[in-house]
C-alpha cells in the first residue's frame, strides 16, 4: 500500500491510486505528496503546479519562433 503525505498541510492519502500522477498531489494545496511505498522508499509526487512553471518558458520560445 502506498501512503502520500502533503508536506504543507500534512493531509495523508492512502492507496494504490497514488501510483497515478494525477493522484500524486494534495487536493487542498496542489503540492506534490511525499509518497512512501512498502519498502520504505520515499518519492516526491507529481505536482501540476510545478509542471506549469517549467512549461511557461518553452511556450514563449515556441511562439517567438513561429512569428519569425
Ligand atoms: Zn496539502
């Protein structure tokens, strides 16, 4: 069983659904969860807010190159 804990508000999520990236962030804060599996290994969950930040510069470059 997987256990995911929000580093900000401390809410804990349980279940294999945490394997899916869309379930790896806190419903309240939107932060990536600290997910622990049976072996005690901890991974940081996917956060849609982090992903958006990384995508912004790419989109801007693409737009500029399309104009010229
Ligand atoms: Zn939270």
